[in-house]
């Protein structure tokens, strides 16, 4: 079997059925923020699409579990989820994978987070430096399966299995990163 990472992006809402497994439905329904609730629903629908297209498996036959650290896993493949500002992103693979996408909102002034975010070996002088670093750190955390996310302890200069790129949708700009064992064979899909 060919080793790969497939990354799916979708702008929400999109046409899909309303089914989600009960374990995920409870998490979605418990969310109070409408936009986040919507993103959690659509990211799951995009995950189902990715599993079906990449692995030929009916998503209703997949057993999903949520680990104590909050990460979702399943019995058929490795996957990672991310959402930001109306975009959902899913990475699926036959090996460990982590993905993160962030809306590059310069109004948030992320540079005030540099001390808590940036490792001593990294350089971060502008928002354009900050957002890629953040997505790499988030993706690595999801890939690593660690329990605690401590961004300034993650040295992105030492990562060899990471890819970062930009996504423009209209006037909005996003940055995404993926960390995985098979990033030399990335397939990208827009739904």
C-alpha cells in the first residue's frame, strides 16, 4: 500500500447528511458557541468523506474513541482535525499525523504571546512569523499524542517531518501545517 497523507479543506457550510456517531454528537451539542458547534459538526462530516475516499470504508463502520488528552482516534486509520474561522481541515494517513489551520487575523495581535509561544531557537518578529510557528506547534502536538501543550517547549527548527503552506479564500488568508511520517506524499483536496 502506498504511504500518504491526505489533507481535506472545506469552507462551511457544505451539503452533507446530519449523521454523526453518538459519542461525537454529545460533544457537539454541549458546545455553547454556535460557530464552533458548526465547525465541529462539519469537520466530522469532512472526516467521514476523507475516510471513505482514502480508505474505502463506510464511516458508520468505523469505531471512534476520544482519548483522555482530548484527541480523537479510530480503528481504521490515523487522522487529525482542525478548524478556524469558517474553514475545516482534516488530515488522514496510514501513519501518525497532526494538522492545524489558523486564520491569519492580524487584529488579534499574537505578538504579545511570543514569550509563551516561541522556543529560544526560533525567530518571531511579525505576525507573518507567528502564525506558521503556531500551526507547526499545534500540528506537532497532535502528531505527538502528548497530554500537555506547551508551545515554547516545541522547537520547530528541529522538526524534519513538517510542511507549512498558505491558503487564500477570497480576501481571507490562512496558514496550515501538517506533521507526519509520510509528508513526502501529500495529497490535497478541496471540498
